[in-house]
C-alpha cells in the first residue's frame, strides 16, 4: 500500500485543472431554446426600444404645458382634435396648442404631444377634456430608445440567460443567439462492490453505484452527461474503458471510486499509464483522494468513491472547471449566515461543511448537520447547502459570518 | 373607458387563486428522471445504510481495545489472522484478541473487530502489525444503519429533488419514485400591435410578443408550457381561443395583454363571459391590471400586456399558484441585503422592485435600478433579483434590511 505522496492545495489544483479547461465551440440557436445557456457573444440592439414614443398609460395625449396650473378648483379645459379630413393613422396627426386625443397604453403618441394625462385626473364631456391636475411634459410616455438604445450592448458575453433575458431578445427581434456548446462529460463509476440500482434490488452486502447518478445530475444543468456506468476493479478493464470513452466524442471524463491509496486503486495509475497524471491528492475534506490528468489531450478527473467526497470534489473542483469550459462568468450568489456553532478545521486544508439554514428575523444562522463523514449521504439530503472553510482558516468561530452555497442551484 | 372597480390586495388575490390550485395527479417515474421534480410520497428506507459494518478508511481491522497504550516508543504488536482452512469470504472470519486483518475502504469489517487503524500509524512486517497510536473502538468504521436506518423517512413529500437526493434514492435501491405530474399551462398573448419575433424582423412601429416567451421560460422549470401564440384584439377570436385551449388538455391558462382598462381590453370580459371572473385589479405595482377567473372549471390568469408587469404578476401570484399545483413545499431562499437607497411605496400596495446586488465584505447591499416603469425590460436584465415591498409598508428606508429573491431560480 502506498500513501499519497503529497497533497496539493485546492488553489494549486484549481490552477492546474483550469489551465486545461478548453472553452467549448460556439453554436447559434433559436433565442427561445437558450434558457440557462451561456451567451458567447455580446448582444447589441439593432433598434431603439421602444422604436417610437408611446403612451405608458391609458388616458389622453396632450402637450404637458397646456395642463400647467390645473387644479380641481381651477381646471384646464382642452378641446378634442378634430380629425375630419385626416387619415385614420394617428401618426399623421400633429396636436396643436390646447388640443387632446384619447390614447391607449402602447400606442404611438401624436406628434406635438409630449405627455399622457391619466383618466383619473380628467373628465371628458363631448369634445372637451376637463383636467384637474397638471402633468409635466414627458409624463406617462415611453420615449423612443428609453428601454434600449440602438447599438447598445444589452446582454454581455458570458451571461447565463434567464427568462427575462429571453424576453429582451424577443423584444429586439433577435431570433438567434450565439451560445457555448454543451460539452459531453463521460461518467464512469468503478468498484467490484458496486451494483447499479437501476438493475438490481437491495440486498446483503450490496453497495449501490451512487456517484454516476449524482454526477449525471450535477453536470446535466450545463453540460451533456454521458453515463457510461460501472467498471470492475480490473486494471486492464479500467484502462480500456478510459481509452474507449476518450476516443469517442466525450470532451471530459469523470471517473470515481478507487481513487484512494488502497490496493485496488487503479484509477490514478491508469491515468498515469495512458497519459499524464497532473495531481493526485488535494488538501480538501472530504475529497482528499481527488486526482486530475490528461489522456488523449482530454481532461480526466479521478474522484473519490464515497458519494459525499465526490460531491465535495465536484463542487470545489469540477464545477469551476465546468463553468470555465462553458464560459460562465457569473458567480453563484451565496447566502451569508451566522455560524451557530464552532466548526473546527485544520490550517492547510479546505473543508466542505454541510449546513442547515435557519432564518430568524431577516438573519440566517447555520446549524451544522450532526453526523458527518463522507459515508453519510444523509448529511447532504438534510442540508440546505455548504460552507467552504478556506485553507488559511483555522475553522469557523461561533458567531462568525459565513457564505453558504445553497442547493437551489 | 372604465376604471378598475376596486383593487384587491395581493393577499386576497392569492387566497382566491390558491383555492383553485388543484394539485396535479401522481406519477411514478425512474429515480434518475426525477431531478427537480417534487416528491409525492415520503420515501422510507427499506434497508439499513450501510447495510453492514464497513471500513471507512484503508488500513487494518483490529479490536480497538488491543491498541490501547500504543505509542511510538511503546508500540503494540498484533499478529495477522491466519486464514488457512477458512473460506475466502471475509465475513466468516471472527477476529480474536491480538489479531488483525488488512482492510480497504468500503469492505465489511470482520466479526470481532470494531475499529480500523490507519496505515499512517502502523508498520506491517511479515505477519506482524506494529501500531504506534491507539484507536478507540468504533474508529474509522461506518456502522450498519449509521447513514440511514431501516424504515426511516429519508425524503419528505413535497421536497424538490436535487442531485444528492437522487444519490440517496440510488443508495437505497429505490428504483422508482412518486412525483407530482407536470401540469400543462397554455400561454396566449393578445394584441393587434404584436408581432412574433420568431416569424418577423424588427421594423417601424413594431412591438414584439415578449410575454409568451417569458411565460414559457418561467413556467417550464416545473410545469409543461404550451405556447399557443398571439391572438388579435378581436372579442370573438379571444373567446374562441380561450375555449379551444381549455377544451384541450391545458390545466391552466395564462393570458396576457389587454388586461388594462382601455377600449380593447377584452380579456377580463371574455373570461367573465365564458365563466366567472374572480377578481380583476390587484394592488401590486407593476401588475395592477391582473385578473383571475374560472372557465370550464379551469383557472385562467389575465396578465398585463407589459412584460415587466407580467413578470411581476407571475412572481407574486402565478408562481405561488404553480407551486401549490405541483406540491412544492420548499421556500425560495432569499438573500438579505441592506438597502443603499430609500425605496418609496404607498401603503396598501405591494411593490415589486428590481435591484442589483453589491457584495462588500460578506454583506450584500441593494442598488436600485435607475430606470423603472413596466415598459423598461432592461430593468429586469440589469437586475440580480427583486424585493417585495409588502402592502402594509411605507417603502423601504435607506439602511433597512430587505429580502432579495435572486434570479438563480
């Protein structure tokens, strides 16, 4: 049995892995297929939006100046524009002093007018409008370009597109959009002890393959996971599976299980044998036996066998890699919470701590999950998120504020 | 032109709409298809997990008591269990006093043993193990049922399933799981002024249909959106479109546009004509001209024409309805932030305020978006989330803590 030669820090590990995060190619897709995709171009508007001055309220288009001084006791009275002999196209109309025209939200305001007076402050009698309150010029009008100006950059490269971003693309008639292609992540679990829960039932001494399912779910929001399944603890079989996966169209490979230092820990050896093992052993807990290498010019992650350790290694190392690969620029927003209990941690090691959140009067508090250990999957399902205790920190003191990454993501 | 008869409060509106939120039926699906679905059953474990006492580290299985008193100066020496004549099945072995056996992470520990001593604290010479540090009984062992006990409820009804929850289901060999079916939400935009951005290009006086795309993206995470498209401002056509949609398999209908009080605001009238209009006009800003009715025993939302107002009405009214329909029990986690500027709001009205978040030294601050108004879609795309100013509040004071719903969701 061998020991880890040397643990490298998470920071070093990230630096090495991210140097191999090759940005995916760009594809152009329909804007309404782009939800949660990452923009590969800055989107500039080809038009002013709105493209004309329009009413922002139902009411009457007037020249704002004409209403100055109006009050309930001393209302201003305007006359309706007589449109006899004019075309029934509102934009031809030019309001003159003292004139008004009824208007609906979204309609172009007549030339000459510059404000809309709301129904509430008026009374229309025949062709006369009694106004009880002045409106300043510009009131209740959406001016051309007020939302977006022509040639303005409305969405930046690297933005993950949300529902309202698709709405913005729609509003600008931007039918297609350039996004980063989804990379294909091959996923392999290894271990003689593993059974596929899809193909077998529970039983004595059986251990389910959890990792390939968890990694599929974790990568699937942004990448295209390809679950290859379980490979037995056989050095040649493992080497073969890695080779075959990388000769296919997988861009990245996630291996898990057997990345510890036991006798049958073939994964790191196989990566070294087939290509180059860049590191093996990272000062994170759980997740220490994590490795990374390059085979066939493609990145291969060697993840721990224990599901909790694999999730930790995923969140700390693979997720940043996944984001770099897909051009994600946004940072996950953390919730800050007050630690309700001391969390011990050694300097020189990054800790991945599962916590529950308790919200009391607009303030969050972390409640540590009682049981821990990387064999305890319920420490994940009972938690609301995780805290990263950085390697230069000697744990978290009670009462200290910590950033929690919630599982919403 | 008519005015809204009476605005009802958001609370009243929610109470009315939620009374018609019919929970969807239950379906049983493969556990690995259930990401982001909502559990319709409490999941109880049929097994202990782990299902046997197993090593949590690579090392040597021993009786912890045998190592007591060990130190570098005064090590304890154990002898390897001679397994000649025994079956090569580790579970048959029963360690006697003074014996050890090598063991790997995940393997069953031999009967009689109760601890695993890590490689680091030992030296194996032939059939002898030199131990330099004592281990307490139980150390480095995952005991049967330590993660999950048989018959324990591991996941509760109403939980939205995350990656690690699927991992838990896998670990328990729970192949299928009961979840709430996805409801079909029909989506119709109305308005003579609208063009479908998928079918036309930008041009003078053109306004794109934004709402049907935004509503499709917003509902799609949990429901099944069915984008019916644009219907012209023609009373009979609108009535016909509503009837046809509700005679089909749509469970809920989202109409938008023309829900204001202008001349052509046929939507609420059509709902009243075909069924029962439960309310029209809610004291929210933006989103005031929101209505709700029942046609063919199916809920119909009448949403504003302006995209920002529709998004506000969606978040305040439709999202809670969507969650109730699908059995979602979890609350969206908010980020608390300090308001860096006063936000005025009238008592008696709920405000939906877009904000940007600024994070300075573990504290978030809200930065209001300069431009507002429901015509300004860029107020959404520039924001990180929104704050709800409740109706009993006279705005938000500078320095006050507010809850921000971020767009991550």
